[in-house]
């Protein structure tokens, strides 16, 4: 990679469009001081968006759980279909699926992904010869696609709040606390500017209190981000109330030092006190509106949370959709449907909904990913999106309307070029290796479907 300088007509930085900016890209892939030579001219440029919640393997089952069952379908019935699909996936399958997914993410504008990873063991629960085999499949997929990754190995110990053992379909998720900590230490040795290693607790129902205390006190979890699924479904809240006599987010805030290292994924069902306390903790609420809609989870208390200065980011989760535009659009649209008003995310008169959502998701996504919080600043990774300024949807737009039009003017692809770590991975809407990666993905999914 040669050191170069980019001359940008309009660069989104520090929450505003800056005109005629020169930024340097170092040979390391980081942003640095501009050089006098090797200039490339770009038009409208955004920092790449972090995707703070992903289960990569679920991309291959998107659209396969949309037939009504014998009763009322919910997250819990969908989960059984997911378990059945997950039971057939090995390291090679996971790599093929994840690489294709990461290509789709890049083309949509995601330049970093937090992979919430719990397929640790063989389908029958026996360990792989290499305990990190499935983790390495994801790392290799990210490297091949050219996307940054925060890998979050998941601790998954029990099948419910009553600490019941894992069932047959959950056995491959399980690790002892000791094995889990060894896995994190093993993977931490591989960290780089493109790879961060954090930790994840699957949920309060899957991590008993004793295991939670033990793992949070361990040395490997004293650094890096910590993510957890929480309060996604009403049933989860009801079970927590029945067995612990307290709502899940309140229980977590009372029993762990939840701070800026934490990302509470979904947090859909909060009462007023939980909203205020979560916002005050400095943690990020990890919102996944298209998955939450697909599963019928409910709507996050966005307006109250923003009024309390809460931090948020977005994730594509089950990948029923792979688009930061659609996540942010439906984050706003869900609130409009509930409130029967418009422009909910902008809390001040005259403020842009698109600008507020994009900037909030950039900051929260970076925090949850363990990336520098200042996008497009010196010593940050060079992750950039170049918009298609020739697109009809962006015609006659200026700095007062560009981001609103990008998010709310339709479904045509508007990200023309994508740079990650100083390398162009998407040019003129095409990934540098998408045909070969797509062919391998098709073969893998066809083989998985044949064994169903």
C-alpha cells in the first residue's frame, strides 16, 4: 500500500460537512498528515459505519423462517428453526457464509463488524481439535473480504433463568468459564488494527449469576468491550421477574459495573428507570431494528433514551437485511408509527434526523467496537464511503439535505466506493472479489440445504 493523499470536496467529520479537505492515508492503513503528492479526488465522503451486532451464520437462513406455524409465531419459534440450521454448520461453511455476508456489508457501507460468536463446538457438543476453529473461520472471512472485525466470543452456560442444562441443540454453544477465558486469551494474541477481541455474555438467561461474577472478575475481561443480549422479548422480562423479582436491565445494572465498555444489545423492553440508568451508565444500546421487526420483538424507547443523552449503535443481527441505511430508516420509522408523529430522532427544532442518526450510530458503533471514537481523524483507521453523487436520488442536494436524502430517498445503492484500512475494497459498486466469494457461498448453502 502506497502512502497517498485524498482531496475531498465534502467530508463528514465531527458531525458536519467540511468543504475541500485533504486527508493523508499512511502505508499502515491509518489516517495521517496529508502529503503533497499522489492526490486522489473524491466528492461526498462519509466515515464507514460499524455494525455492532452480527451472527454471521444466520445470513444463510434469511427468508427461510417466514411460513406460519401451527400457533402464534414468535422469537421462540424462530429460535428452533435457527437451532436446526446452526446444527449443520462447520468451519468451512461458516467461512463461506461469513465472507459473502461481509462483502454485502461492505457494499452497503459497513466497514467494521462486531461478530457475536457462539458456534464454538462441533454440532454434537464435542470440541474441535483447535478450540478456536470456528473463531478462526470468522477471522479469515473478515480478512478475505477486507472488513474490520471485533470478534466477541460468547459465554453460554445454561438454557434459562432457572439454570437448566443446555439442551441438545444448544450443546455446541457451551464452554466452561475456564475454556472460555482460554479462548479469549488465545485470540487476543492475534489482534491488529483490523481485528479486536472483546467478550460477550449471551444473555442473563444463558449466564448464571455465579458464572457472570467469575468471568467478569477474570483478567481477560478487564480490557476490551463486553456485549450482552438483554430484554429483547417480553417473555424474557417476565421470566426474569418471576425468578429474580426484577427486570433484566435493572438486575444487570445492580450486579455488574456497566460502563462505557458495555453494549446492551436490543434492550427493547425498558421501564422509565431503566432508560435513565442505562443512558447514565455510558454504555451503548445496540439496536437492530430490521431483526427486531422480523422477530416481532417490539420497539425501543428511542425518544426517552435520546432525551437522557443515551448512546446507541446499529447492527444487522440476523441479517434479514444488510444495510445501515435500512437499520437507521426503520429505527426512525418504528418510532413514527408508535407516536404517530414525524422526525422523532431529532430532538431539537430544525435538526436533521439523518445527520443525528448517522452521527449517533458512528459514535456508538465505534465505542462498542473498541475503535477510536473520532472518525476521519489522524491515527484512526482509514475507513471511508464515497457516495454516488451522480445518482438521481442525490441530485441538487447540498450539505443541508445530503444525509437525509441518503437515508430516506429510496432503496437504490448509493455507496459507490468503500475504503477499509486504506485499501479500496469496493469500486464502482463492486467488491474486488465478489464473484468468486459468491460462487463459494452458493455451493456451501446448496450443500447445507441438501442435508436439511
